C-alpha cells in the first residue's frame, strides 16, 4: 500500500528500511524519501515503523523496547 504519495513509498519499503537498520522516523524518511515533501504521511510512517520494530522484538530479534520508543520520536 502506498503510504507517501509524494515520493511513492509503500509500507513494504518502510518495513524493509527498518529491517535494514533504520530504527528512527528520520532514518526511515531519509532511506525511503517518505515525508520529505508535504509531510502528511509521517504519522503513518511512524506507525508502520513502530509496528515493524515491535514485531521484531516479539520474535526475539535484537530490538529492545527502548529502540521502539526512539522510533516513535
């Protein structure tokens, strides 16, 4: 699903960026191009990032809850 219409960034690209190590909103936006123009998508980007980082933590990967908190900032 397209999340950022300005840069045509989908939810999978956001999740892939998080998997690759972009664990903050600013890093995901820099990696994908989302949120750079109008900014209307940043809340959706943040939600997807937090869900993705949280699901990795649920599966026993190295992400901590502190990293999830930072991703939401």
